[in-house]
C-alpha cells in the first residue's frame, strides 16, 4: 500500500507534469518565437545598429535620428520594408543582414511594440 501522503505527493507531481505538457502542446510557436525575439533583440543592438538611431524601451535605446518605435508601433510589413529597402535617411539593410536576420529583427520590433 502507498501511504496517503505519498499519494498526495505523486498526485501533485502529476499535476505539474500535466501543466507543462499542456503549455508545450498548446504553445509551441511561442517557445520557438521567443528564440527569434531574443535573436532579433541582439541584431537590433549590434549588427543592425538600429539602436544608434531609434528609441525602443525594450532595447533600452535612446536615439532620435529615426522615429521612436514605441510611439509609431509599426506593423510587421512596414518594418520588413523599411529594414530591407531603407527609407529616407535610414540605410537599406539588404545585403548587410541576411533575410533571416531581417525577419528576426522585424519580429522583435513588432513584438516589442505590439
Ligand atoms: C542611420 C540611422 C538609422 C538606422 C541605423 C536605422 N534606422 Fe530606422 N529609421 C531612420 C529614420 C531617419 C527613419 C525615418 C525615415 C523617413 O520616414 O523618412 C527610420 C524609419 C524606420 C521605421 C519606420 C518606417 C516607416 O514606414 O515609417 C522603422 C520600422 C525602422 N526605421 C526600423 C529600423 C530597424 C529595425 C533598424 C535596424 C535594422 C533601423 N531602423 C535602423 C533611421 C535609422
């Protein structure tokens, strides 16, 4: 016979496992997307040099050459277009960043200002 307190403990462990399993099954994109978010954040601060021109609170950047991204809250397409082709004073990043990097940094800006 399993003593009662052990049963409770086992039940508790089972609940925790179920919760994790549920999160994994219902939300795989989210786990995956967060990785892209982190990668995009790095690009924003480093290779992309976005932080040298744009303010974005998530990236703790303060620069006023370009518009404040928290304020304009651009949609995803608009970001991809601006980063790929450039706009006004902002340089085009096509060729400087890979398509994958452009997508990651755009995803990041979109999610950080959503
Ligand atoms: C040399 C400074 C500079 C850098 C570097 C820069 N930007 Fe910009 N960005 C600007 C300026 C200036 C504008 C406004 C252009 C205009 O509307 O004439 C702008 C506009 C934008 C817009 C709005 C586009 C629109 O449709 O209005 C987004 C989004 C954006 N930048 C994101 C980024 C991201 C992401 C990066 C990094 C990959 C980046 N910028 C790097 C200067 C910069």
